[in-house]
C-alpha cells in the first residue's frame, strides 16, 4: 500500500535509495520499441506484449475453447466409420450365437457381416483412400464366416472361404488356416488331402511355435492311423514322444504298435506312456496340516474350484488312457492274459501312477468275469481282503456281486457286509447289500439300503432303479413311479426305465387314462422298435380303445419280429376273418398249427377258412387230413358229413357211421366217469359193499369197450346190426338230409 508514498530526504544527507528509479531507455516498452530478439523465447512473452500486461502462460485469460465442430452425418467418413462399427458388432454377435450353440443364427450373422464388409471396402475405394482399408477386419470377417460354415457342416463353402484367406498374400498368418482345412478334409474322410494340408501348415509355422507344431504332427499321425499307414503314424508319434511327450500321443503309439503286432515295442510304448508327467499336484495340499481356522477355510475354498476340476479331469484322463492301454496289450505281450496283466501292474507300480496298480488288479478280475472265468476272478479279488479300506471295499463289492450272480446269497451278503464296513460311503456296496436283502424278501430293509446309497451318491442309478422295483413289490405305486420318472430324467432313453414306467401305467392306471400308457409305450418303442412284447401291448391297448386298424398295425409288427406268439396269431387270424380276408387268415392259423401241432383247434381253423372262402375242395381235403391225425374228433367228422352231403359224395355214409361211433364212445366215457364218481360217493357212504356192484358194472362197461373199433374183438355197430337197418334209398336219403340239416354251430373263433 505504501509503494506510492515517498518521504522527502533531509538536506546534506546521502540518498540511500537514489538511482533505483533510473533505468535504461532501451528497456522502455511504452514507446513501442520492441525488445531485442533472443535465442530462447521467455515463457509467456511475445514481442507484441505491451508493458503492464498480465503474465498468462496457459492462455486462461482468453476464455473457454470454442466447441468442437460437429461431424456431418452425411459425410463419407462418418458413413464409413458407422459401417465399420456395424461389421464389428455383427462378427461379435455371430461368435456369441455360436458359443450358445445357435449355429444357424451364427452363420446368418457371419454372412451379413461379410456383405456389409464388402460394401465398406467399396466405399473406401470410392473415397480415394484405399490405403485406409482395415485388413484385420477383413481377415476376421472371412475367418468367422469360414468357421461358421464348418460348424454348420457346409464344408465346401468353408473350404472356399479359407482358400480366399490363404491365397491372399496380404494376410501374413493366413497359412496357418491350412490346419483348419486339413481338419475339414479329415471330417470328410479325405485323409490324403488332410495329411497334405497338415504338412503345408507345418511348413509355414516357425519352429518357435513348438506346441502348435506338436499338435499338427499329432493330427498327421491320427490321419495315418485312419488310412492304415501305421508305420508312418508310428514315426509321427515317436517324434512327439521324444520332443514333447503327452498322454494322447503315447496312447496312440501303443495302438499303432498293437496294430502291427510288435509286442516288445508295445511294452516300451507303455513305459513311455506311464512316464508322461501328469503336472497335477496331488491331494496332499488339500489336507490341512493343523487346526488353523484360516488355513482350513482356505483349503475348503480351493478344494472344488475350477483349477481343482481341471486337475481331476486331467488325472481321470490319464487313468483312462493307462487302464485302456493295459487292457489292450495284456493279452498279447506275454504268453497269457494273466502274465501280461501282471507285467502291466508291475510297470505301473514302478511309476508315479502307483495308485493305479490296485485298480488294474481289480480290472484284471473284471476281465476274468467277462471271460466267465469265475474261479480266477474270485481268487484275484480275495487277494484284496487285507488291503486298505478303499481297495478292500471295491474288491468285496465285486465279490458280493459275483456270489449274487451265482445265487449264493449267504456269501453275497457276507461280502456285502465286508464292503459296507470297509467303506460305509460306498454306494455300490450298499446297493449290493440291498440286493441280498431284496432276494430274501425283506423289501422294507432293502429300500433302506438303497436310500442310504442314494444319500451317499445321488447319481447312483442302480440304487434308484432297484428302489423303484422295491416300491413296486411293496405296492407303493406312486413312489415307484416317482423313482422311475427321476431315472428317466437322468438317463433319457433307457429301455428298462421306460418299460417300468409303461408297466406301471398299464397295471395300475389303465382304467383311468389308457392314453398315458400308450404314450409311454410309444416312447419305449422309439428306443426298442423291434420289441415284440411292447408292440403286442400297444396292439392290445388300441384294440381295447376300438381302434382296430392301429391294433392290427402293432399286432402285425409284433408278429413280424416274433412269429410264435399264439395270442398275437389268434388276434390277427380273427381280424382277417372279421374283415372278410379268410385267405390271409389261413397263413396265421397254419403258423399256429406248426407251433402247436397237437392242438386240433388251429387245423380246424384252417379248414374253416377254406370253407368260408368257398374253396370246398380244399376244405374237404384239410378235414380229411385232420381226421387222419385226430380220428376221434367229432367236430371234424360233422364238417366232413356236411361237406360230403353238399357235394354229393359217397363217403357221407362212412363219415356218418364214424361220427355216430365217436359220439357213442364219448357217451360211454361220460357214463364211465359219472359211474366212477357215483361209485366213489357210494363207497364213502356204504363202505366196501358198493365196491362189488361197481366192479360188476365196470366189467360190463369193459366188455362194451373191447367190442369197439380198434380192439381185438369183432366190430359191433352201436346203432344195431346191419341186417335190421332199412336199406331203401328213400329212407337212406332222408336220414342223410336230416343229419345234414342238424345245427352244427359256428366255429370257435378267438375273441
């Protein structure tokens, strides 16, 4: 504030501040003279700056910057930018749809992206800026389109699109896509071209990409296996196992040596396979070393995380490869299957897959079972009785199953108890224990074991199926149906499960809603279309519903697959008669007569069909054949008399006589049976006195029987002596007419 106040100096005193207001006019800027130019311009200084101006190096005194100039939506650059954005969006949508499994939508989006990308390229060319073409976008559009073509099995289109990329020199990494082309040729079973493209891709991939080169060589080896060129395949897999060994290549190498029959090389390849590092940490890190709550919480968190799942999958894959390889080579690498398996077990014990040795031993016992060598299987499994609890439980479970199959329920129950006591959480052991209890008829207790097995492992389908059967035995239909419906949701199209559901519907709900039973049987027949029992059940249901045409269809299909079901044959024959196709019915009844040659019924049906169709000569011949086989059949004789009368044949008298004798014989037999019953009753009432009278009557009856045709006695006509019978033509004709006009009744037809 005091800068403008100047005190007057005293006289004769020196002015201490004199000279401070003096200045060189050179530095005066008010007179417009510019400051001399220097090499470095001072910050915030301009030569046009005037004296007294403010120091403003950032230009804040000029105020806010003017707004950006709006880009016109109609400009070519804006249109190109928007179109490029749309192409990128379509490619992303195509990839997302493909990841969700909607392959058709993914292909449509890929095609649309391709169309818009071509429009984009033309617009860029028209704007005279071809150097600004986005090659990466073009590559991604074409690559995605080719991938979607391949996913939709449009292989020709996919190959053409890949060719566009591969032949364009502007795409530096396009040569790698020859691997994809080789994969397509492999799917088309064009193995020679697949190998050619794999090798071309291998030539264009630098050696620094080691993993990719190994994968391509593995594809080449697989293609050689497909063509049967095992030695070439061996070369590829041997190279892989020497450079970067992996489980798949090791297993394929064993398969190739097995194909060429080289047992020594099989052994070496198996040792290479079990030497492949698994690169999985073992379960020790998931066991808490102390009772620290923080450590325990951390272990619980990582015990089932995604990394742990990957480790489980890799370990399971390794075990599958090793077990399958051992089963493959064991019968051929040594003199016998057992010796070969023992070699594999010893080799595994010396590797870091030592845990698989016991599993291989149990698998050896299972192989004995498949070969039906039960004694060897039993001996092998009994070796595990002193092993650790897990192995002991597995062996005891198999032993229990073996004894159950041989119907030795006591032994099966003992080993089931051993398996359960060794591992209470083993669902297979609990299921076997339930089976032994079920076989003894204790269904309630069996249900408890099955339910416990399901509590330990809800995916144990055997326990769930057996529980459903148990509920059926206990007549708890709703619970049984619930079990089988759950199984149907798990297993999908299991024939046994569908059969049980359909059986329950047929047995218990048929009166309420037969359509439900038909629906389940239709599902079952879609799984087992040749099952004659299911087809006949469908025919029976449609017949009960009054749909004869559908019933005939399913009965006929059942007959086609199993032409020996008498019930089906009978229905088909009756249907043909009802629909006036008697000639067709003959085929079915003749089949029944072949199946049951001692039953006269079916042969009478055949003759009846001839008679109904108007072929009386055939009918007469058939009745004569039947009479020769069954001379005492009265029905056959009646029709012979009827036909001979209608046709005016002379044999009519002969058949009339035979008919009367058969009827008389039948009457005598009925009397004998009746008298025997009466005599038995009288003996019970009167004691032994009635026995003599009955014996006398029996003697008289025996005398009559001895006099009948076929005995040693002379023939006696039951109608009286021939001499006493009138022989006039008129009388004879009247008797024949009366007999012919008798009511013969309808043939016995199936309902």
